[in-house]
C-alpha cells in the first residue's frame, strides 16, 4: 500500500514570523510528506512554502513584529495536513526582550507529545521503506554511507554547527540594526547534545567540523567542547571556528591547546570608520590583532580572512586586503554578498567575482591555483606572497554540484542547504530519547530532499524574492 505519513510541525518566529521549534519542519509551519515512490523508495516531499503575514511597509521592524506576535495567532493550513487530519500548530509569542532581542514561544494546540508521536510514526514508516529500497540504493551509491548521500550522489562530509544565536556585532549583511529575536537558552543545543550529533555524523563519515554562530566565542563552554570533539575523534581532519575576532586573541591559546585546527575571521573593511558603519560597533584593532596572532600560532593555510564585498562600500579596499597575504601567512577570501532575511541585499550593490577579479588584477598578477575537491573557493596565488587569494562565488558561479556541507542551527535544526528554508529538528528528537539509529533515518530522509542548487530558488534574485530563510546570524555563518 502507498506510504503516506505527514509531519506536523511547530516553528519559531523570526522577522518573517517563521518558527523553529518543531520536530520536523518545512519553511514556516509547513508539513513534510513521506510518499511511496516508484520501486518503493522513500522520499520526503515538501509542501509549498507558506507565506506568513507582512505589514504594508514590507519587512516589519522588530517592534512591529513583537506587537503582531502578541496580538495574532498564526494558523497554517496545507493540503497535506488536511489529508492526514493533523492540525498545524498555532503559535503565540510573549515578549521577553534581552540583549539584542529574544522571545519565548508557546504552542496553543499541538503538544510535544503529539509531535513526538508523529515523529515515531514517521520513523517506523521510514524503516519499512528503507528495508524495501536499501539494496537498490546501495547498488547505486555503494561507495558512500546512505545517511550522508543525497539523490544526486553528493556525499556530505562537512558539518557546520552553530553554538549560539547571539553576536557582539550587528553586521548589516547578517542582521537588521535592532538585532533579531533570540530564543531562550533552554531552546538551544547544550554541549552533550552537540557532542551526540558530532558523534553521529562522524560515525557516518563527517571528517570536518566547524563551530559557528552568532559569535561562537560567546559560548562559555567552547574550549571544553572543542577538547571533547578532538579527543573523541582524533582522526577528524579539521575542527575549526568562524569568528568575528573581537575576543579571539585572549582565548586563542586555550582553543589551540584544546584541539582547534582552523580559524576563519570575518572582516569586511580595514578602515575604522567603515568598520563602525558595517558592524555598528567599534573593535577593528582587536580583530587585526587576532588575525596576526592566529597567523603566528597556527600553520600556514589554516587562517582565513573572510570579506563580504559590497559595491560602493568596500570594493575599493580589495587590493589592501590582498596585501595582508603578502606579509602574513593568511588566506584572503572575498565573498559575494548573498540575500538573507532583512539584510538589505540589493542587486545594485552586488559586486561579482568577475568584478573583483578585474579590480585586483589591475595591480596584482593573480595566478589560478588548483582547488581542492568540494572547495567553495576559487583560489589564486601571487608570486612572493605568503597567503592565497580566493573568491566564494555563490551567486554568480555557484558550486552546488560538489556541495558536501550540512548545517545544524543553534536550536538544533538540520539545514541541508544554506539557501533552503527546509529544516528538521534533531534537538526535539534527541530530547525525546529517540535512538541514534532512528536519528540516522531522519537525517537521511532530509538529505534526500536536498535541492540541486541554491535551495531550489534558481538564482540570487529568486532567493531574494522568496525571502523565506532565517537571518544569517540564526543560521550560523
């Protein structure tokens, strides 16, 4: 008989009133459907994304969002929910502002027990389907574990885990000026849950871990967490962090002693006034100190400076950034500006890979280098320079065909694509005591749903128009 199992989900309101507290979710409060496909192979189909209410001015500011969330309940109805008879949750939010903004959320209909019962039913259905399709799948991809291989044959060995939603900067391309609604601490993964997920993914072939945020160094237990990851997985090729660098200098030695192998430092300008403009905070000198210290303490090639390039803001500083690689063994990476919720992305300010290359080659003689497999960066070298120069061309020349990356948000949602809004709550499954063998099924089913490129949006304009993702700081940089 055809398999039809629908997963009702909760959500977490961000600036687009999206919700992230369910067991399994698709965009904002949508439903996942497990359908029987040809030859009995299980496949997760996502219902159409649900657009939640907007104000007439476009994207509402935080105060308007909180007011709306206080006064309104969100009812989402999909054909799949009606088909199964499941009721999609209504959510209410109570304002509990702290720091750059936080909210606590409560469900007015479906209980956690209802959600867990749904997850258990889905897992049982997936088990039955997996038994029927396992042999044919392994014949197709017999060189890679099924859990980490998508339907395009891409084997995912790189896991990025966000440790916190908090950040001590307010970078314009990452979040709106007033910050974003933060979840209570108990909604975020604790260290034991992070370690459980690392162990699960590492057992299936993940060999590269990156801890992100928010700002991961705001997590008080980051040093012991890195120590545990490194000691439990001595063969892990890389245990890295992505940081804004503000507090890195004073923590770097402890981090390296704990097992940190790689550091990416985000920096978009070398001018103090521009740093204040883009981050809305002071601190350029501390970041520069961190870059120099990391370059001296870690082997060559393990420190990268990430610069998001925007036309009319920092496109005239590219040559200055490149010169950093002459005097320090650091790699400089220029990143095309990407659209995320309420980050002010504008096509008129987009500065492409081709534009950057032309700008730099006017002065420096760049020589194309050989990129590593699954590399996100197009690398170049310059004769006499200690570091490399690279370009992350996600918008103008994407590299989705060789993607091997997965993300877990600070609240425990698995995101198989940076630009996709589909998420699965591994946190809720873990807290329900679901065993790792069943977690594997949830992860595998999610990865099989991964779109080929850019979350299925086509191009940067499609991503901008959909506007259905989290802000970058809530994803994990």
